[in-house]
C-alpha cells in the first residue's frame, strides 16, 4: 500500500508519523480555487483539491493500493479568514486582531484511496477555538522581531514562540498545529484502512 501526504508541512509530517509509520511526501502545487468564504467549506475544498491533484498524478492502473492525504488549515477571526501574512505590517495587523480575544482554527482533511478498482474519498474538518492573552505593543513588536510569523496562517504557530500568549484552547490542539490526527486515525479505522 502506497501512502502519500500531499503537504510539505513539517508539522503535519510529525503528526502523521503517529498513525502511519511509512509514507511519501509530495506537496500539491496546483492553483487553489475557492468558491466559498465560509472557513469550514474553504478548508474542505482546498484539502480535496490537494489530495485529488496528487492522487491523479500517482495513480497507475493495476498498481498497489494508493492512499493520498490532503490537508488545509486556516485561522478565522469573526468568520474572516486570515491567511499567511504578506509582510511584517500584515502580521502586526493580524496579531493586533487576535490578541485579547478568541478565534477559530479550521483544518480540512481529505483522504482519497483505491478500493479494488474503485476510487473512494472522504473529507472532514475540525474547528478549535483559541484564546489569546492581551498583548501590549512591546510584546507584539518583540514577537514580530522573531520572524516566527512568516509562512504561518494567522501569523503564528501555537507550537512555537507564540505559544506563551495562548491563554487556552477549546478543541483539538493538533488541529491548530495543522492535522487533527486523532480524528484522522478514527476515520481511517472506520474504513479498515489500518497501518
């Protein structure tokens, strides 16, 4: 059985290793097409697009079974999606919004797999609420100086330098990191996709 993670995220890689000991990493590179502004629908759409791109690229008739896992994570503040910041000023704007308040992190996961000669798939999403302590101007600037915000949705990673500002979470911590691994494990088990 060939398993592929359609993501280059080192955080997703570490989490997936808890469930699947051996797999390949082939990040999706296709254009992301979003038809909704609702965070749960956006992550579901994007995770499916990523998984489908890699599945189609790697499916060879009569080959071994194939499983492709795609995932997408967004930070949402008052139903507005905060992507990866363009620059420091953009990151500052995001942290200003999030500090002293609660926001949501959504991760969508799609698994496309072969079952005999048939193609099957399932998609789900998880939502975790994250509360951030109030931050003063000096704390925000010191955090921005670390450059820890680069390439991170919402300008932070809960598992890194921003963690000291997180007051609490309601939901799955791993979902905020980028892959709700417990839910994925149970979804795979239900379909007898055991490792």
